C-alpha cells in the first residue's frame, strides 16, 4: 500500500529538486525533443531521416538477452512518454520472438521540458534496479502509466511508486533512499549524455547494432530490421 505521509512527500520534493539541479543543463540541450508514436513515427519514408550512432553497450546498461547475441536493440525512452508506453508491448514481443538472437537495452532519455514526472520515474526504475528488479519496475511504469502520469512529481512516489516497489517485494526504505543516490543520478545523466551525442530528437528512438533506425510501425517492420542486421553481420556493441 502506498504511503501518503507528509514526510514522504517532503523527501520526494527533495529528490526531485536535486535531480533537476543535477540534470537541468542536459535538459536544456534536449529542450526541442518530442515524442513519437507508432502512427506518427520517423518512418521509413521520411526523407530527412539520418541514421546516427549510439554509444557502445557497456556493463552499466540494463539489458535482456545474451551479451553475445548477434543483434542488439537499444531504446532511448521516457517513462512518461505515451508513445514509449505504446511501443513497450511491441518491443517485448520482438524480444520474445528473437530471444536467441537479440539483446535488448533500455536507456533513459527523460524529456524534462514536457514531462514533469520523467525524471522521478527514471529514478524509480534505476532504484528498483539496485535491488535486482529493474525490468519489473520498467514494465510496471509503462503498464500503469495512465495511473500515475498526472500526479505531481513531489507526490508520485508516496502515492504510487512506493506501492509499486512494495508489490514487487522491494525494501521500500532502501528504494526511497536509492531514489536520491549518486549512482542513480549518474546512470540517468550518462544515458542522457549518450543520447545527446547520438542526436536523439524524439522518444522512443531505436538503434539496431548501434545504428539508429526509423521507428517501426508494426511487428513486421521491426522483424525486417532485425533480419537485415543478421544478414549484414555488423557488430552489436561497437
């Protein structure tokens, strides 16, 4: 059950302020970033599309699948982004269908200027990851996005995220402490910095074997991109 105490609210306010201060300069860099969705993606027919390159996958990345998989998919996403929530089930299906050949990596790219809860929700996923439950929180934040998305950043943890943490068996006190920890902020900042280097201008943005692809609009488009990567034999990590 979520904790609605005033002390919890005060702690969350502090976390949000600290996170904002740490990352505000990065937020300015991505001020023009926008969300895309399956019906309004960059698309294979976009003549202005430029295939930028993502930073190499490292041990610091959250990933699913074998590190030796011949194909990697990197998603830069924002937990408050409605398009990212729409894509979540598609990406999960792609990963399941290609479990022996694909390694999936998720990196934070919170759009601070348009999504008030983007920063704190990224912190929640990273904090859950410190207790071994990153992917459970990742999935839950997207599944329940409509439940928490309109809640103020200084209230969303005690009203919702603490309850999510408890439901997946986390130590809620540790979860709250980790939300404002240096490792959590450093991971988010590193993800955003890498995305900025890769010239990301929308979420979600996908890379296959480190090369940006136009956002697929359906499962078959995603599979085609994977099959092409398999045929080319390009490196998944560098």
